[in-house]
C-alpha cells in the first residue's frame, strides 16, 4: 500500500512539473516583456522588436524592467537630421491583459503610448500601436 501511494505521489508530482508545457510564444506575461528591445521594424500599425542583451549606442531601443519602469533610448532633440543625438528617457509601463500602456519622457514633454501585445518570446516582441499622445512641457 505504501508503494502505491508513493507511486501516485510521484506521478502527480511529475504531472505538475511536466504535464503543462508552457508555450513561450503565446505566453503574454509581463515577465517575458522584461528585457532590451532593439531594431524596430514597422509594418502599418505593427512594430516588431528584436530582443538584445543591451541597448545599442546611438540607436533606438527600449529597456523594459520587471519593476514597471523603462528606459527609452531615442532622439534627444527636435531635429531628426543626421547626425542624430540619442538620450535615455525614463518612464513607466503597465499591462492589463494584452494592453500595454507606456508613459515616458521625450525632449519636449511626455508621451503616452498604448499598445496591443501580439506576441512576445525569447527573440521578438510584436505589438500593434493603438494610440500615441504627446504632451508638451509648459
């Protein structure tokens, strides 16, 4: 009787550990958002970012932190004519289901961005841009 209970316990433990295989591509959890995102590719309202280990100097990128803070590396001034100077702007983010809201500074004020998360995995982040609003400093 002890052996059968032990086998049942081991079987249940095995099922809990390995029975529900988590598909990372469909895991839209906040933990997968954390990281460095570079090389945005735009197609209509969809942006696809590549995961990186760092932000690249003098290029656009996002660092999304697990504590709901972020850094957006982007154009530091109003002029977009080369040579473009880049700066890091601090902000925050939140997620409700598949909606991501970002509040971040820019050279002239703050930006509020609303995305719909399409997918995120170990290689890329894909979002649809729902809305972007700019508020200028007074």
